[in-house]
């Protein structure tokens, strides 16, 4: 399981002209990639890390400030472009495995008390954000 985490001053996801998820103010925009062999326990571990990682202003976490998170599925995090000119997606889990695990990350975050907005799995999404810093980290479980 991979996540690219950006500290933002607002972010939103638009699908077919409709805003489906949006956070306002300081928070985290999280792109989540699922690979073969990922489990619900890894999803829970990622949720705990996202809720507690101290990357907001003043070395605070979302749990410290009740900052919102925008979680977006992103199979391309497992793209491999080392050979040729076209990436392969072999390491990305298929949708029937990935979607429930992304949903599990979101559910676990909410169970911890987080305000979570989401994209729409499998949709052609337009993501816009203001990266604060810029500050971006990659988490790998």
C-alpha cells in the first residue's frame, strides 16, 4: 500500500463537472495506491499513520488540529515506467480488490474521528489543490 500525502490549504475533486469531495483550509490530500497482497490490516495501519503523522504547520497532526483529509484512489502510484515508453500497471491491484481497501482506509479514519472527503473510485477525476509548503511525503506499508 502506498500513499502520497500533501499538506494543503484546500483541495477538491470534480467528476463530470460536479464537486464530489472538498476540504477547505489546512488538511491533507492523500492519494492511495493498492497492490496485490494488501490487506484490511494495512488499511488500518495507513489510517492510523495518516491521522497521527505530524506534518501540518507547527509539527501537528490531523488528530491534534482536527484537520480534514481528502482521500483519492490512485492506481497509477504502482505504475512502472522503467522499460520502454509506456508504463505498466501490473503491480496495481484490480478494482475489485482495491476499492474495498481504499474504502477501509476511509472508514478507519472516520472511526478515529477524522473528517474525510473522497474522490469517486474509477472515475475520471479532476483534482485541484493548494500545496502548502510545498510539502509532500510518500508512505509505503
